[in-house]
C-alpha cells in the first residue's frame, strides 16, 4: 500500500518536535566546516555498480562474496555497517551518517584510523563526533528536504547548500543520495549503472535481527510488532517503523524507475528485481565512458550558460529597440 502525504507530514512533524533542538545544535557546530558541493560526484559511477550495504542479516549472509569482489564495485556503508566491513578487509568508498544519536564509540571510534580512503556523507544534524574524530578522506555535508520544508532553516543554520529528499532511515537515505530524484524528477546523480542493495531486509527471522548482532541488543524481542512473509515467501518479523521504511523505499524506487537490484529475497521492499548476488556484484560496462560523460556534462552546462547569456543580451537589445519605437510614435 502506497504511503499517503499525511503519513509523511505527520512523521516529519513528530521527528522535528522530538529532536529539533538537538539537530539545530549539530547544524551550528557543522557550520564551521568547509562545504564541498555535490557536483564533485556527478556521474562518478558511470559503467559501474554501487553496492549499498544496510544492516539486515542478508549482509552477514553475503559477507564472503562482498570480500571476494570488493575491488569490482564501489561500496557505500551506513554507520552501523562501516566497522564490520573494515574488520573483513573491505574499505567502503563512502559512508553515510544521518542520525543525531548514533553511537560514535560503538560504530566509529575503533576504526577511526582506517578511514583515509572513505568519504563521509554527513547530515548537518547528524552526530558531529563522527565528523570531527574520524580521519576521513573528506566530509561532505547535506540537508534533508522534508514535507514540512525544515530544510530552509537548516540550510541557513549550517551554511550548507547540498540537499537531498528526506528518507525514513539511513539505508533509504543512501539510495536517495546516490540518485537524488525528487519532486517528480527522475535522476541518477552519481551515475552508477546499477544500485545493488544488500542488508535491506527491514525484517528478521528468529535470532537474525542485525548482521553480526543476532539479537539486535534485544530488538528481536520487543520490536516484533508484525509477522508477515518476506519476498521469498518466508515468515518473518518486522516493526511498525521498519515496515513503514520498506513501504517508503518501495514507493521511491517505483516512482522514479531507479536502476536497483536486490541481492536477497529476505526483504520487504517491493518493486525491485531479486537477482543472484554473486553475478550482480561482478557487473561493469565500459567504465572508460565515465570521464567522457563527466567532461561532456560540464561542457553542456557551460554551453547552456552561454546560450542563456546570449538570449539575455538579445532580449535586452530587442527591448531597447522596441522602447525606442514606442517613444517615436
């Protein structure tokens, strides 16, 4: 069932009311950093696959394949999968942090000296300990655009011009960041041919709540609000929040016809082909097209700017002659 606008507005208002004061403090703290523009990443992935790694148990089930083919794909981790990947000798190209309260000591501090090749994408309202203590290749900030337009306030506070549509959680935000489709406009901003999803379960079976944390610190017990079949047809548990996130992501992928592949059927996300993970992680196609595309996009933007400037000059000349004519009669 598709999500209604009222549900999204209610969720946005509830979150802002609960966490707004803390988000503002974090945005102020981040305002002192350099703001790297998104355009540095436009079409960076042409010809390649981006593996987005969320924290569902299917991530653990496929860790050896990720390790085997880690040099064949670009990898984006979320806060909770970063350390696990590094412990298995896998360095993600990107990591995303969205949550203001995600545990820095648990999910980043043990690996803070292993981040020189990883780019952090940080929500301006996210936990600033990740920003300051991690020795990242670089830090790129963004602001969430939501249904209540809170981005206007947070852009002003943080001095950050990068925006992405607000997702329901960090795993959804990773996909939104890579594509940046919004307001009925389909986009694939990073330009990856395929977006391969693993760990996007939004559900769990007995004793398999998180990857490498089977009980989920007790969540496998107190979060089991719903029992239902996953895409494999197997009975699983989910929470109201996880079910909402799966529905939201399904709508986002369907509405914008995104080039997504699901690497496991242990998911509640619909409208995504489920394919053989090992085969999909090996994909690449004419990677040399990437630099050419990036160069041509810049050239096209420059030509459009020149055309706009020429049109403005022509209009100004035309208006001047028209006014002279009007004054002469």
